[in-house]
C-alpha cells in the first residue's frame, strides 16, 4: 500500500498535525481540520481485537503512515459525554451508562451514529474503522451500507495478545481529554507527565478501565465480538497480527501484512 511514512521523523511530524476528525466526531456539517486527499485506491480497513490490545495505538500510527482517518465509535460515544443535558438524546444517555459498566452499546444506537456519519465512509481518502463493527449484526448492517455505495473493505486486521498483557496495558493507559491520543504510563509515556505530546491537553484515565468494567468488556468481547473473526474469515478479509512487542514493531508487521 502507498502513502506510508518512511521514517520516525516523518511519522512524528505527521502525528503533530493530528486531524481533529471533526466530521466523524461531531457529524452534521462539521469539517475536518485536515481534509483528506482523494486517491485512486483508498485504504479501507477494519481493526479487530480485544479491548486494550492496542487498536487505538496502531490506528494512530496507521493514520499517520497511510494518511487515513481513524473512525472510532468509542471516541464518538465518549465525545457525547461533553454534551450538555439538553443536547443528549435518551439513546445517548443510555449508551453512556452501558459504556461506564463496560457493556456494549445497543446495535441500533451505534448504527444510527454510523449512518449519521456516512460521508466519512464515502471519504475518497479511505478510512480505518476502530471498534466498529463489534457484533455480527453490526457487521451485516455495515456490509449493506457499503454495498449501497459500492465501497469495498480491503482487509480486517485482527490483533491478538495474551490476557495478562492486555490487563497491564489497560491499567496504565492515559488518554488525551482533548485530541484523544493514547499513552501508557510506562510503555508509551508522554514527554511531560499527564500532558499530551500532540496538543498539550490533559491526560486522563478512562472510567471503563476500572477492573470491574474491564471484566465486563472482556466478556462482551468473547461473546459478541470474537465471532466477527469467523464472519470476516468467511469473507476472505481476516489478517491476524500478533500485538506483542513495541507499537512500532507491530506497525511494521501490519504494513508487511497489508503489502502481502
Ligand atoms: P472503544 O473505545 O472502542 O474501546 P475498546 O475496543 O475497548 O478498546 P480500547 O480503546 O480499550 O483499547 P485499544 O485496543 O484501542 O488499546 P489502546 O491502543 O488504547 O470502546 C469503548 C466502549 O464503547 C465499549 O466498551 C462499548 O461500551 C462502547 N462501544 C464502542 N463501539 C461500540 C460498538 N461498535 N458497539 C457497541 N458498543 C460500542 O492501548 C491500550 C494501552 O496499551 C494504552 O495505554 C497504550 O499506550 C498501550 N499500548 C498499546 N500498544 C502497546 C504496545 N505495543 N506495548 C505496550 N503498550 C501498548
């Protein structure tokens, strides 16, 4: 695949100009801070894997390297927390309580969010879906939406990691309250403690990274999301990648898989 960053410096520079993904996060008429460059063969990828496996971290590297946008349903739902009471629909209030517990948000709510953001799926720069689809009904609905637009997914990247490492990653995760960049207290620390390298925002711990919520999230993954591996394998799209080791090595593995 083309459009990859060729050096750490180039990667770093691109990441400093992180797209605010306004069209995805805010929907409606919102425009992204860095408009996507149309291309002949846009990368259209789905990231799969258990909570905490490192999908968001790889998404950040892949977005910088491939020049695509990270479309995370989790980020849209978390952004809804910042809306005032009058702006929140009952479905959004419900969704936030599911998230807090670690449960999956109902399919209808998630699919409505995605439908409101169809222009991001039509984007001629491509996309990287992170955290969606997460159930077989969501995957089927996505398949129909894309088929109507004659858009095809190139690959589904399935990241794997032992559970003990996942728990370690989740407990040390810190996320930028402003631009949503992801750090880890020891494995990927920010240059200044609790301050985002990219935008200077405050780094916070997600409320669903509490041990009780992590257990619920893992169970939801086993029950509802893991069946997607077989679903997409049947479509010939699954590419399984070990998520062990440093993020940059996993990123290189991912590029090798995409090139193959
Ligand atoms: P979402 O935001 O999608 O979260 P998730 O899938 O649970 O995944 P995470 O963001 O927790 O982990 P990640 O794999 O991205 O790992 P990360 O890169 O941060 O969803 C949250 C909730 O929203 C759901 O539980 C659900 O309620 C709801 N929701 C969202 N979408 C939905 C949908 N479609 N349907 C229904 N409900 C939905 O890495 C984790 C940590 O490890 C970080 O600190 C990172 O710095 C560190 N790290 C990463 N890679 C490495 C490495 N290689 N070595 C060492 N440390 C690393």
